[in-house]
């Protein structure tokens, strides 16, 4: 059964500046675009790199290692050499609380 877990405060997360959060030992990358918040696995699907250290432009995150790109809304790979998607987590914002579904 899934549950909603509070993982961060919205004021920790600046628009366009990814944030690394560790939840139950797993690293997640949080992204904010305006008032919208998105969560993906932090580990790039191509090799060992942290997506939260990449450059975010709008809904696109560029991996710092080889330049693969992902759509932060879906986790879908949109630019080579990234081919496989990264896991996306449903996010809910309640007031200042950011929750993900686990
Ligand atoms: S490790 Fe991310 S594109 Fe290669």
C-alpha cells in the first residue's frame, strides 16, 4: 500500500535549483518550476552521476557527467546518451510541505 511521506519544505527548494534529498536510504532529486515540484531518482540511468548536481532549465535536467537529459515531469530520457528513464515519484504540495508517494 502506498503512503505519502513528507520529505522537505517548499522553502528549501528554489525554482531551477535541484535539491538532493535522502529518503529511507535512497537519494532523490527534487526540482521546482514556479509552484510545481517534481521528484526523480537522483542516480542517472546512464552511469554513476547525481542528477541533482546537473543543470536544470525549465522542465529539463542535464546530467553533469555526459550531458544526457531528462524531462523532470516524467523521468523520460530526452537526450543521448541517456536512453532509459529514471524513476519518477508522484509529488503533492500541502502548504509548505512537499510529500512524495512511496
Ligand atoms: S551518467 Fe548521466 S548521461 Fe552519463
